[in-house]
């Protein structure tokens, strides 16, 4: 009788430990999945900014503008030899936004397209390398064209 009781208790203890290990594993998986999704989102936001810059990568296109809440990255393009347009990327009310407007027109952040959430937006341009800093981190974008900065 004692041997049977001991075997049943041991089996019950084994089942309880197995369930506890299963629950801990589920918790660990959820935590790792949440972290991986956040990392993917951060990389996606930075890759999106890099793609905007690469799409406008021509000689003499990079300018520093003054947005409503600080510096703005301005990428100027001239169509049909006369009309100039600007792609402006800047911070506004906790977001990184993009505007595509006629060159030298006023900033209208209410009409800008939200790219990502970020309270921080800063950038520098040096020797063909644009370095952008947001809440998600820092991304460096090498311009393929030479002489990207307008004087």
C-alpha cells in the first residue's frame, strides 16, 4: 500500500512540475515574441526613412530646413528643369512626418504624412553619409550620388 501511495504522489508531483515548466515556457515565449516584434518595428521605421532618402538620391539634393519643432531634412528635386519640389522629413508632435510640397513653401505639418512615432529627430550630413537619430536609434544612409548637399 505504501509503495502504491508513493508512486501516485510521485506521479502527481511529476505532472505538477511538468505543468509549471509548460507555463514558464509560455511566458518566456510571449516575452521574446514581444521583444522581437518591437525590434522589427524599429528596423522597419529606420529602413523606411532610408528608402525615402535613397529614392531622392541625386546630386545637390540635401538641405537643412527649419521645421515647426526643429531641424528638417529637406530633399529637393527639380522636375522639367524648372519646378522644384521638396520632400521634408521632420519631427512634429511626437511623430516623424513627411511633406512633399513645392520648394520654399511654408511648412504645413497638419497635411504631412506620419511616418513613425518618435519624440527625437536629428540628423547630420558628412561626406555623403546622412546619419539620422530617432527614438528607435541611429541609422546611417550612404548617398550613392556624389555631392548630395546643396550649398
